[in-house]
């Protein structure tokens, strides 16, 4: 049995003694163990730092992301060291098998963790990991060329392009890996721009432009990797332009309108706007529409083009401060100076009212049943609600008026009946359903 093993080893590398093969294999296993140990130590000490760096750049904390970064650090260190060991000496077959298997396994696991870490489906990570393992491990059986040639034979010709199984697998693998890397870069860039000194609109615009640039770069790089000549796309430019002009006119128009809105900063996230029947604050400016969140919790999606062509009321365009008018009526028997002072005091007692400009109470008119005033005060946070603010002011006015016995009148009507038909009784057709007897007067609310 041992003689057969020796003969097999000699057949793998003719002219190389079997004991040399064994010795190199043992050395390779020892170096792989060193690489694994070094990777473990690096993941233990460098992994937490990389995790904190990722959390600071990506903008969120995750225990699962921390474990993935630690595992990726260990595997990356392992396959880099094994690659260095493999290239540093002309190893024979057994040592090459040990190093190649280690590199194939660690690269496959690294790719799997990377794809899952950017929140792509788990099955994609599994497929890509297996594909990389097979691609690298195929070097043990003569390289990837025999597999590529077999897969190249399965396909058909489309013009000058050969559409084969190997080409499809290459395109799919390239797209998945580039998309995973692009998503990781977009998270980092978006968080960096989000924490910059730019205002809200400029941050959103920067994030969108960075996203477009990263995706465009990944697309061009992918075409170059799979061997597609960019000049070949010129054939389809005319048809693609017509498709945009007719079929995607609204979509492209909304996209351009959204970029213009962000550039001229007429509408920014957080602004309180009114468009038609929609009133609320801007939650998000998207590619197609602007999300307006109302106080009822409803989210109105208004196309970007509508905000460019329709009249928009922006409460916080150049100044976040807005003035609120609240009508109040008092009895004609009231001390008007005292009532005005109490109205101003009610504004002072509500925290959201600004001190500058100071709240005022204006006498507007002598009404049928009351002297009508209007309280005018300013707030700087309309996104926190206007209805609840008015309610707080009126409640405080009510409390102060009750303390000082100031009457808030309500409409009253006196009905005087000058004559009655025979029988002396009449039934009034009114909402109160009261019956008046004789010449008695009554009030109907």
C-alpha cells in the first residue's frame, strides 16, 4: 500500500522523491495553521476597530455586522497569507493542494459574508461563495480552463457574440459582486454626506448624485469585465432615446424636477408645505415623488413635476418662523384692556410661542354677539403641529378668562310673538322643538 502511495506521488511530480512531497505537505499544513492563527489574532484585535469604523461610516450599529466583519477579517488574513506562502516557493503538488484548498474555502466564505453583510439575499451569497470555491479549487484538477471550455460549448451564437453558459455565469457573478461592493460604498458615502455640514437639501442631493455615480461606475466596470464594447451600445441609443421620449417621459421629467428642487433648495426635507389639499412637512424627496407627512400620519406622495408647475405654499422657505392667528370673542361687558392682557399672557404661558416678535392681541370688530379679537403669535416649529398649538393657546385663554370672570358669549336669539291664532297656542318649527304658549318669549340656540 505504501509503495503504491509513493508511486502515485512520484507520478504527480516526476523526478521528485515522495518524501519531499510529504515534507512539503507537512510544512504547508503548518503554514496554513500559522495563517489561521494569525487571522484569528487579527480578527480579535483589528476586527473591533474595523467594526467601529464601519458603524461610524455606515451610521448604524449591529451585533451581526460586527460578527461578519470579524469573520471577514480572519478569512481575508488567512487567504492573503496563504497566497504569499504559495507564491514564495516552488511547491510541489501536495503543498499546492493544501494551499489552494485553504484559499478556495476562505475566499468563498469571505464573499458569502460580504454579500450577506450588505443585506443581499442569503442564497445569492451561498451561490457566489460556492462558485468562487469551485473556480479557485479547480486549479487542483488542471485549472479552470477545462471547465470553461466545457461550459463554453453549451450556448448559441448571436451575431458576433457567443452566448454560452460560461458567459452567463461570468456576467451573473460579475453583477452580484459589483452590486455588493457598490451597496457597501453607497452606505459609507451616504453616511459621510449625511453627517457633513451641508444643509438638508444639499445632503440629499449629494447622496443621490453619489449613488448615481457609484452605480454608473459599477455598470461601466462590469461591461468592461465581461468584454462588452461600449461602442456597441451606440446602435441602441436611437431606440433608447425614443423610449425615454415617449414611454418614460413622466419618469425622466420627475427625476429632473427632483434634482432641480434639490439644487435650488426651494423645498427641503423638514419644510412645511401646502400643495392643493395636501398639508404637512416634507419627509423625503425621492426620485419620482416627494413624500409629505400629515399630522394624521398619512403620507402623500406628490410627483416632483407637480411641485415645479403648481403653486406651492412653503411655510419655512426663507424663514422657519410663521405667524398664527387665533380668533377670540368676549362679551360687551368685559374690561377690554384686561382681556387683551390675558390673551397676551396666555401666549407667554405656552412654551412654543416666540418672544420675538412678541405676541399681540388685536381688536378686530364689534360683532353681533361679541367683541372679536385675534391673537397673533409666532412659532418656529410648524412641523410639530399647528392644530395642537392653537388648542393649547385657547385652553390657556379659557383658564385665564374663568379666573378673572370674563364671559365668552354665545349666540342668542329672542322670538317675540305679537299675535296668536284662535286657541292661543302655536308650535314653532325649530331645531329646539320648543312650544311657546301665550305671548311668552323664548331663546332658540
